[in-house]
């Protein structure tokens, strides 16, 4: 949950900065990285929930 929270904060921070033209962000690469990291974090989260130990 901490990792997901930190990831959400960073994503919102960079997204708002890019929206306000504070950072120059390549949207295609940003969304690709966003999707990959989101998939990995949720995969880890689901594997923890499914774990029987």
C-alpha cells in the first residue's frame, strides 16, 4: 500500500507539472511507464492477497 501511495503521489505530481508546462514530458512514454508500473504494483498486491501463508 505504501508503494502504491508513493506511486500515486509521484504520478499526480508529474502529471500536474506537465499539465502546467513546468516539466516537458513525452506523454507516450509517460503513459507506457505508468501502465507498466501500475500492472506490476497491482500484480504484487493481488499475489499478496491470494497468498495462503
